[in-house]
C-alpha cells in the first residue's frame, strides 16, 4: 500500500513537473514567439488585413490569452478591429492527421469595431474573404489546417459607425456591447447582443441573428427602445420622404437580411410618439405606427425598392394651401418607391369630417389622383376657396350643410393647373350678400363643377316668401362669368354678369315679373360697401309693384293706383345710401288711374344729383285738360325741404264725374288751378303754400258742399242754376287749407265763403249767400225770413256755417250779426225815415 501511494505521488509529481515544464516552455518559448507569429499570420489571412498582437500566454484555467490584438485596414494605419483581451478554453487537437483544431469557446473583453463607409461608397467590411463571392475574387490561400470555433463571447465592447461620404464625417457609437456567437460545424453562425446608442436618451439595442457561410446570408434582428428619430433621419435624410424632422420618439423592430455582403432586405415595425415631420411646407404631427420594407444594394441605397405604411392615429397635417390643417387623421397611408396612396383616411377640416382616398401610382409618371368627400358646414366655406377667390366672395355669407365630393388630378410634371371635378349637394342653405336685398333661404339641389366650370340645374330656393327654381352656369373662376335663369309661376329672370377684381359687371339682366318686364345692365363696385351703376328699360305694371313691395308702398294700395309705366333708368351711387344716388329717370304711361280717376299721357322726368332731387316734368292729360307739376327737394338736410308746383288747365268736370261716385249726377264745368306747396321732410306741420281755383260754366249743385246748401235753404229747380265762375285763393299753413274769398257766381245765386279744411278733413267754413228777390220769393219758405235779409240791390242775404268733415259736411243757418242787420237790412227798409 505504501508502495502504491508512493508511486502515485511520484506520478503526480512527475505530471506536475511535466506540466510545469510544458507551461514554462509554452509561455517562455512557444507562445511569445512562435504562437504569436502563427496567430498573427492566420488572422491576417482570414481577414485579408494587417494584424498586430501585443502578447500571447497560456493559462491552465483560461487557456491561451491574447492581449492587444489589432486588425488594421489595408492602409496599415486605420484600425478596423481592436481587442483588449481574448482568451480561449482548452485547446483540443483530436486528430493530428486531419490537422483540425477545435476551440470550444473564445472570451473577448472590450472589443472595438470600426464600421466605415469610404468616400468611394464602399463599406470597409465588404472585402472580408468570407463575404466575397468566389467569382469576384481570388480564392484565399488554403490553410495548412482547419480551425473550428464553437462559441464566441464578448463584453464591454464598442462599435463605431463612420461615414466618410458625409461632410462632416457622420460618426455614432454603440457602447456596452455584450453578447455571444455560436458556430456550428456546418458553418452556421448564430449570435445575440445588447448595446446602447451613445446619446442622451441611452437608446437600448438588442441584436440577434445568424450567418451561413454556404449561402453568404446574414440575418439580423434589431429591437430599439426609446430611439430619437433624429438619429436615423440625420443619416438617411437623403432618401427620406420628408425634408425636415422636428421631433419624434420610437420603439422599433428591424429585420435585416444581407446577401453576399451587397444586397439587403429590410423590414421595419415602429411605434412613434410626438412625431413631427415636414416636407415642402407640409407638416405632419402625431403618434404614428410605421410598417415598412425595403430591398436595396448596400453600395447604393437610393436605388432600393421600399414600401412604408403609416398608420395615422389622431394626427394633424398642416400647411395645406387654403385649408391650414387637417386634424384627427385616422387611416393608413402607403408610401413606396413607386408611389403614395391610401384607400381611406378620415380627418377633420375646421371641424368638418372629411374622407380622403387616392394618391400617386407611379413616381416615374407622377400623376396624383385624390378623392375627397365631406359634409361641410357652409359657414366656413370661404376657407376652402383658393386665395384668388376669397376676396371676391368676402361679402357672400352662407349657412347650411353641403355634401361635397371632389376629385383632384394633377400631372406633377405638367405646369398646367390641377384638374378638379366634383359635385355639391345643398340642403337647407341660406345665402346673404350685399348685392341682394333679402336673404335667399331653403336652397336645395345639386351643383356640378370642374376647374373653370360650375353648373346648376333645377336648384330650388325661397326668396321673399316665394319658391323659385334656378339654373346657373359659372365659367372662368378667376373672373367668374355667371349665367342665371330663375323662374316660378310669377317670375322669369335671365341674367349674365361677371365678378371682376373690384366689381360685379352685369352684362344683361332681363325677364318679367307677372305683367312687368325689365332689361338692364351695369356694374356693382366696391363690394364691401357697394356702389351701383345701372342702366336699362323697365315696363312696370303698378299692380305688380304693389305685390312686390306691399309694406313699403301702402299708399299705392290705399289709392288703388294702377297702370303700366315704361321707364328709361340710369342710376349710380352707394347702394346703402340712395340719397347719394345720381339718377336720371324718364317715364311714360298711356294711362294711370288713382281711385278710378284717369290720367292719360303721363310723362315724368326725374333727376337726382348731389342730393338734390328734381322732377322737372310730371305731366298728364286728365279728362280733356292738362296737368303739370315740378318738384324740388334738398336731401342734404336731415328734414329735406321741398317745393312743389302744380298746374291744372281745362279739366272737364262732367267727364271726371263719370269715373267717380257722382257718375249718375249732372256735374259739369271746366276747372283750372295752380298751387305752390313748401315743406320739410315728413312733418305735415311744416307744409305751407298758396294756390287758386277757377271753374267756369259749372253745374256743381251735386257736390256735397253745394247740395247741403241747397237743402238747408230749401231751394228748388237747381238745374237752372249754372255758375258762370267759381274762384278762390287758398293758403296752406298750420296743417290747414284756408280761403277768404271763395266765390260762386250764377245768374240768381252768389255764394261767398271763408274758412278752411285741416289735414284730417275737418271743415270749419262760413258761407254767405246772395239770392235774387224774385228767385227767393218763388223758391223759399217765408218761415226762413228771420234769417234772411234783403239787400239794397234787391237780393236776400243768408249766412251758413259748415262743419263736420269733407265726406260728411254739416250745415247750420246762422243769424246775421247785429251790425250787419242794421247796416244791410233796416237801413234799406227805414232809410226814408232818417
């Protein structure tokens, strides 16, 4: 037993001695020189690059340990890869004959890898022998033996990315790089790693993938957390679909496949927060999910094929001309190297829901097709107009809803304007504009339009409590040329006008309203405070005029004014202030009736200038006579003063009576009168004036005034009394028409009147009668003698007071004053006694 124990000790001691000698040999003679040179040569052959190695030594625990391994670029100065420390596990050489070396594991500490793109657009790793196609280069020199590494582990690493094609050089670092790679016998390399992007956000990166030597296929999956989108944008901005990135944070998953170190396929899935990008004046903001894929050549990324799908979730697109922004965008937008399109994207423009579809099918033939559908609140319609039209419609206000469908087509290489077509369905719309006196309400119907054409057929609307139908056509939107036909059972209007830079030019407006017709043209300028210039002809049936303006023209209905007038009109001035018009109006009518009284051959000439109204001629031929009048009014004053001159000649009272309530009564005579009337505004108390009346050969006893006189005097056989003359002078003042010298002269009767009638028709009049003695004896009752005196000339004198109203006068015999009795009566009777 002691022998055996002693023998075991000798064996162990011998083994230790051999190992120690071997270890000393390796570390003193083999590793520092031969093995170091061997490894340097073999690594250089494997990478096709210069290699340096500081030291190599062997540890029974950790195997061979390499320190200061540096792999250079072919220029022998630039570092491609650097390893601070590399160690292997036990080294096995199971079959000397096959000269195969198996390394179970390699531990790499603090590796540094520089990945760079040279100015010639060549990646610095692209010429590694295991990435180069056999047909593209000479086969590498076959090694004297094969080396199989089963696993590689690394920690504390750093990868520098440099792009020398950019100025300044683009440089980013991955730090805290840790991971491992497993290598199988069939040449499959599988790896995984974690790292951080050296930025303030410390973006985390997780890598996993594989490489197959036979297929030369590299597969890489990258998971990014908390990535600022500035990082990829700053590098890929040349191929970015947008010109500027303002903000954005993303979590992303990126799958990359590289074939033969040249061709690549990329799949990206990302979820972004606060994305803010812009391009060509457009800005997109929001939280957007991104799905994309691309196939490209690593030597020329710009030639790759890509497809990106943006899932918009409540995003906002701004910078759109005339629209400002589209908010609450929801839908998917697909972008590729061929084009950009969407099936449906929903959004809001000024709180109006809008649906978009379409896009650009082929960037090589860039033709944009976009369809938009919206339910528009027309209060905001001006925001959708092109800038060159907004000013023209500044004073056109709309209310109501419109269903809009618009299609846009644009050949982006063609300088021609965008092609636009669509239709608008109006529902319950109200239109208000300065050039139309009242609102147009309940507008409904369909409007079809394209670039420079808008067409309306059978549009229905209400205006001034009447329902109308309209057809319209608008061309040349920059200076719209508008044709409108508007009609119902009462109205037919045809018009054509143009909306120019500063005015509406009415080429022609013609038609009819019931039995009236018109044909006018002109201009409406300064649309904010419109001025008008209208010229034309109007044939106006006054009954139609009364229907059109029943409240404004009540007096026409009160006096039952009828007739047809033909006007030649020229009016210019501010629409809101008719007093400032300059107007020349000429009118003619064959006949106008006022309460059945006829005025034939009526003519009028009116002029308004500098707020001075002049009717220089208002004439007519009533019942064989002539009537003429002039009017002047100064509208510069608040209560405009006016002056009216009236003249009547040879009016046949018998013909006049035929058209009045006295048509069955024997009234006759020729009447003449002149009046001058002055006043201010609508104040009747300011009216003053004077006038006269003359009637000859008149039988007037059927007039209410004289009929009452005859009745109270108990006169009979009145048909024999014809007045040779009726004369009077009148004054107008204090709302009263008065006379002091009204005289009716006949063969046997004379009447003298004084008094007046106020503007309310109240009569206060005194009439003195003188009747011949013979006529009095025959035609009066003696009982009345108490109130009748006998004048010197043999005439009886009586006094009568007239009161009441013009329509219903009241008569009362009045006793004569005592002085008159003494003077005119008893003096004649008793003259012989005194």
